[in-house]
C-alpha cells in the first residue's frame, strides 16, 4: 500500500469542545505485511481523554496563563495567590498569599529527609509554631544567622544559648532596653528611647554587689555584706548591714513627707514645712 497523504487539515478554533471534538486515530492492530488493512477501525481520542487518561498523565512542562483549579477547592492558583483547601485564597493589601484552609485549621509540616522537624498550624485558640524533637531558632539576614532560640525546656535565649527561662546577651546599650544575666558584668538596663538624649537606668552586678546606675554613673549599691550605699561605691571597713550616704546637696524646696540627707558629714532631715533638723553632727 502506498503512503497516504492527508491534506486540507483545518486548525482547531477557540470554540473547540474538549469533550467531543476528537483527535482521529486508526486501529492498526491488524496491520499486515503488505500494509494497513482496509478493515482497520477508526477511533477517536478527545482532549478530555488525554488529560484524564488512566492510570496517569505526565506533562514534561506546561504553561497556564489563566487560573488553575484542582478538584474545585483542593488547589487554586489565581492572581498569583495560592489556596489549599479553598477556591478563594486571601489577597490582603495586594500581597501574594498562601491560604491553607481546613475544617480544623491549616497546617504546614516541615520535614528533613522525610522526618518531621516542625509544624506551623492554626486552630481555634490561635497560631502555634512547634518544633518536633528539637529547639526553635529565629534568624535574621542572609542565611538566617541565629538571633534568638526557644529550647525544648521552654527557655528563651536572645543572642545566647539560654540557661534559664529568659536569658539575654547583648552589646552596649544605645536606646531601648537589654537584659544581661551572665558574666561578671551582668545587668538589667532600661533606656528612654523617646529622645536622642536619653536617660538610662541600669542595675548591674560586680562580684557580690548589686549596683544601680543612671547614665553610667553609679548611684546606689547593695553589697554582699548587706550594706546599702547611696552615692558610694564601697562601704567602710568591717561594715555590715548598714545604710551609708555620701555627702549631698541640701534641698531648697519642700516635698510632701520629708528629705533625709548628709551635708558636710552631718545627717539632716528637712520636713514638709521646710524645717531642717540635724540628727547627727559630723
């Protein structure tokens, strides 16, 4: 049988019905050595047959210019937004979003070689970020350099591996506040960030002493012997469980209550009416 030539094929237009418009094929199961038998059966394959073939259909690649819908509300891609479990993914303030909807909430599972490592899931009580068999690390910058972690014991560390419920380590204080609870210079520091010229109050430790600083000036100390020092950094020799006050500046205004101070070595008290009483001479 000579080669057959097919001519005058028209292109498929935009009105093609994918369920009914066929791609015509010929059953060549009865091909004889002399050529195709005239008894070959003409069959058709529709586009729907091709896309829903059994057992599976494999595409090397595909470009979809419109929306993609899989099983109505199982997977929906529209306008750059992706919905899983919903045909209407959220689009907040024109951001590209991934919306996961489920009867009992949405969940993202993160695995490593098939092993579950972490989960992010929503439920009626809120949002949960959970580590499975490990700690949670929070990173910043390229590569996600670790800045904070939450370990399996519930300890939180900022800039340091935590050894207590809350453990923070940072550099010099500028504005804001930091907490440092390790090392010889552990301190709790707060700063007023409202202005460029701010006031900082710092409570720090040095050895067995607990000191309070205002703008890095040591204002008060509670030492290991139980001495409370006001304006002093060290107690007198052999002192224990005393209150020691440095020479100060006499107040010139009254306050509700009274003011206790030391002037030129004498302990004085100024009452609310302005009366000054010397309690002990220098």
